[in-house]
């Protein structure tokens, strides 16, 4: 039992909204391998600081565009802990806000309207639980550093890269961001999975990324997150 507990991903949920906190807790606790360490509002600073000092594997931070507490939390997080990556949850269309969050140290972005499976997969990836590769954590640090750099780039380089994408490549990115595998993307677009692979090779080259995780984080940094939503089949 002790060994099983040690393998759990310990998560801290931070949001002003009680319904959001409850929903996130239910999503996480419905999957094996997760333990909700605690939840709270950023307005309860003493409680939050106490929870953060317990060193959760991941901090889920609800990014409220009408509240500065979330960005202030990111600015001051280093004073509390250096070991807990922050995954930001945000609504569609808040590109500047999400870029600010990345530049302040957020490890990644998940849109609130994306399927829960995307949230689960991103958390597992950030915590290195989707691979037995011992270098996963060091690779993730590289991803975050790259994301911060790209998120801070508001110049022509980012625009040129985005503009170089074809309409089909943008479709591929939107489906990948929604959590689909290559064969699922192929089915959605009525093309072969080999064609999807060719498109991804071109996308990786144009955006100068080497894998899907970097693609997703950079897509958010570039403001491509608004392309990341597709309707789930009913």
C-alpha cells in the first residue's frame, strides 16, 4: 500500500470558484493514480501557502481574467516552492493572459472546454508518469523554457511561423490539441494516418518543435489555443 501511495500524483487545486474546484476534484478522483492533496481559493492565502509547502506534484490554477490573484500567485510561487509545476486552466480567447502566465512560470495551459482526458494526459505528461524514461523531467524543463521564450516573443518571428502553416496543418493542430491520436485525426479528416504523419513532420519543422508536447505548449504560446477546440461526438 505504501508503494502504491508513493506512485500517486498529488494535486493541489486552486480556484475562487467552488463549483470549479469540486468538478476538478471529481475528474481527478475518478481516475486511478491521482490524489487531491487539497483545494482552496487564492484569497485564503494562509491555507494556500500551507498546501503549497506540502510539495504537490502538480498545481492546477484556475486563471480568472477578472482577478489578479492568479498571476500574483505565479510571480510569488518561487518563494514558497521550487518543485511544483503549475498547470493553468483558462477559458477560450484569453491569449494575452495565457502568454503572461507562461512567461511567469506556468508549465502549460489547458482550456476549460477541452475534454477531461486532455487534462489527465497533460498532468501525467508534466509529472513524467506517461513514460518510464528517466530523462522525462529534464526534457520537460526544456519544454517549459522553450514555451516561456516563445510566449514572450510578440515579434515577427512567431507571426511568420504561424503564417507559414497551411489550412490543413492548422486543422491537424486543432485535432491534436483536442487529444486525438494520429489515426483518430485521420478518421476525422478522411485522410490516411500516413498523411497525418507527413503533415505533422511539416508542422514540427515549421514551428521548430520535436514532439507533440512541445507542439501543444508552443501552440498556446503562439495564440493557437483558440484553434484547439473541436466538438466531441454526441
